[in-house]
């Protein structure tokens, strides 16, 4: 197994990770920004006001994007497990 194959596996690892976490991170970022703007406009500095909406939105995104995330990781693991047999050859 050459260095090119290890680099390809590393590239696929980073791509799969990015595709898997992007929906959750973007949802948390957007809702955090919206709540932060509302808190700044109303001068309400309550910590739970920022936490609860993020928790709800991230949970909703996990439910909606869960099948996509699972299929992405399943495909990645199938590729990795098929490559494991080629490492010693």
C-alpha cells in the first residue's frame, strides 16, 4: 500500500467528518447568532436563554439529518474496512 492510498484515506476521513458534523455545527452557529442578536437588542443576558434554543435546534437537526449522517459514516467505514485487507499486501 503506497503513500498515495494513505493520503486518499486521510482525505476521505476529513471529507466524511466534515460532511457529518457540518449540519449540526451550522445549526448551532446560526441559532447562537440569532439568539445573541436578540439578547444584545433586548439587553437580556440570561445563559439559559442561549442554551435552550441551541439544544432544541441541534436535537431537531440530529433527527432530520441523522439518516444522512449515518449513511455517510456507514459508507466511510465500509471503505475503510475494505482497505484494511490491503494494508499488508
